[in-house]
């Protein structure tokens, strides 16, 4: 009850008491008057009338008092409700303030960027992670359009997609598949995954977005996909330069401004024999081709020479580039990090390198990326070397290192095609070593193998560039002589071979004497197929052997080669004799 209400009630009660006292006094007086002589009846009547008035007034006052008490109770109840409502509002306001404080604390501590926009997509709130992720301060973003954070050229498309999502009625977070390429203040792209939620305040709609930087996820996905493509190419036996090019482009995509290369080492020469680098200038690669490795041979040459990583942060000042700095200067190459590619047999195969156009040192992530590239490059190069070795073994004689029958037949086939195209002659020589069996029987197979290797090398030294020699097995060899102008050209090679094989072979303390029987077939005189020419030369060799050995025989001209071809062959036979 309020002080005003309490005071009013007391006043009413006092007035009623005062009136009651007055009435009581009048009644007492009238009563005394009536009991005394000469009483005043008028006074009695006045007293009665006044009593009625007092009673009526008292009733009014009592009624007013009851109404006042009822009103007081109502006011008391209303006051209690109002007080309760005020307390509830205070608690709600305190809870809201606490919630806002928790929200601010949570958003400030979060690694994700929080951005709130109004219905016009104007930015009204950002947390501190926004500055770290996009490079803008709060002052630079508040009041700006959300498009400031989107990549130029994709803003319209991105905003359309965003508005479509926000107008779809979704209010939950983590909108599926919401990926954007956002823009850092420095100009680089930042791939993010967006989640949005809607809320209302003072009759207006607001949208709070959470942007998660997925740069590492995108990089990992890209790297994994690229690695898978490279491994598929290796499995499909693709050319090595194609495999390495795919690998280098995959690595280059991981960092802006990165240029990569793989240099293959010629072990015998100690120099670069091939460089695969899809993004480096051709002139720079040409300058490095054939460059010898050494202690001051740039990053790649030095890493192969040392057999360890070499990280050069500034090409202009590093002494390791003193011998090849001039190659890099015209193309703005400032940093180069290189790691040697070493096989499982501990053989240096080449080197992987990363270039940048700025002074730069490698980070831990850069080093991990280089190590991955080197592992994959090693697999690709070793696989190709293994394939080449297997192919070489399949096409070459293990004892002499000469091509075998499979490779020889392929070369004869190609020589026939070339002779047809160029209208030239070609010859096939079938050679059997004389007096070889006694060497095996007398000195053993080891000595026989040494004789075969020596004979193979001597015959190889008698040939021109482009000629082919193969071991057929045992002591038999076949030679293919393409690009002949006349049959007599064969005589020059035959005479060299016979002279070379006639020289003694020194086997330990023994001088071994051998010779040769040679059969010759000519294209087109004796046929135009590999089989025909091989058979004709074989038959001619046996004819030479039957004549006592140590000689040479041309296969006679077949019936359909014509008189002119026969005359040319006769000239060749005469020249050999």
C-alpha cells in the first residue's frame, strides 16, 4: 500500500470517529435535557436529525473506505505484477547482455570469420578473424557491400547464388555446398566455405555468415587429384616427359608464382641431358642443357654434385650461382630450391627444383611439397629406366650387348621401307665365325665367350653410323647395311670385317685365330621382305662355308629382279673377290 493510500484511509477513519463522538455528545446532552425540568424538545429533534445525517455520512465514508481498500488491494496486486514484470525485464536484459558478451567472446576467439549483413547486404558486424583471413580491418568493412570480399568477375554470380540461398527460407547454419572464392585485401584468392543464419531485430532481417578458410583442404584435394593423375600416367606407361610435365603443373598449382623443373642427369658426362619445365622460359632451359654439375653449378647442379638439398634464397648474391647466374638474370629468377633425385640403388638420376621471382626461403610446407614431388619423380624415372632396361634386355644379346634377332628384324624392316622411299639399295650380311668350335672345345666356354665379345666389338668398329649388327646365337651374326648406292659399296664393309676378324685374339696366354664366312643378300635383288633377305643371306653364307670358309658369297639374283639388277650384283661380287 502506498503512503498516499494509507494516509487517506487514516483520514477517513479519523473523520468517522470524530462524527461518532459529536453524535454521542449530542445524544448525551439531549438525554440530560429530557430528564430535567424545562427540557428543550427542539434540541432533541435537532440531535436526532443530526444523528441521521451523521449516520448517513458515516455510511458514505465507510463505503468510500471499502472502495478505497478495494482499490488499494487492486493497486497492490498491480504493483506486484508490475514489479515482477520489471524484474523479469531486468533479468532478460541481463541475460541478453550476457548472451551478447558470450557471442562476442566466442566470435573473437573463433578461427572462422563471422560477418553479419543487413537486408541490403551491407556489413554491420565482423569479428577479428575477418582481418586475419581477408586483411581488412573492421573500419574498412563496416557499412561496405559484402561484394568487397568476393573475387572480381565472380561477384555477380556469387551474390546471385548467395541471395538465392538466403531467400530460400533456410535459417539453419552450414548450408551444404556453399563454396566461394573470396578476395584477400592483398589480391590473392581465399577459398572459403560459407554457412549463413537469419535473425530478426527491431523488425529488420539480418544474416550472420561464418566463413571457413579451406585453402589447405582445396590444396590437399588438388594435390591428391594431381598425384592420382600422375600415378595413372605411370601405370599407363605414358612418355616420361608427359608424366613429369603433369607432375610439375600439379605442384605449381599449389603456390602462386612457383615455377618447377626436373633435370635429368647424364651420369657418364656428369651434365644435364634433359630438362622438363613447362613454365620456365625455353631460352633458359637451352642455356642449362649440357651444363655440368659441380660445387658452384647453381641449385640443381650443386644439389646433384653434393647429393643433398640446396636452398638458395637469393640467386643474385649466393656464390653457388656464380657460374650460371647470368642464365637466370634475364628472366627475373631470384630464388631456387633444389633436391637431388636419387634411385633405390643410390644413383643420382637428376634434380627437382622450385623457382620464384622474389627473394624467398622455403617454409616447412614448401619442403614437404618438394619431398612429395621428388618421391613421385623418382618413381616415374626409375619405372622408365626399368622399362628401358627390360626392353634393352629383350632386344639385346646378354653376352655381347648387340641387338638380337627381334631388334634386327625391326631395323631391316625400317631399312627396306627407307630404301623403297629413297630408291636406294640395302644389304644383309650373314656372318659365321670360322674355327670357333675348336676354341670352345680346347679353351672352354669362358674363352669362347671372350672371343665372341671381341669379334662383336671388331665388327661394330667396321660399320658406319646407321648400320646395324646383331648376334643371332652361337657364333652367327647378321649385319644390315642401308643407304647403298650400288652393290659394290658392300665390298668396302666386307673387306674391313674380314680383315678385322683375321687378326688373332689374345685369350690369357693363347693367341686364338678365327675367320669368317659371309653370305650377302641385296634389296631389291633378292627380295623385298625381311624373311626373304634373311633367308637369302643365310643360304649364301652356307655356300661360302661349303666352299672352304673364309670367303664371301652374294646370293644369286632371283628370276624377277631383272637383268639390270643382276649386272649390279655381278659388279659387287667382282669387287669383293
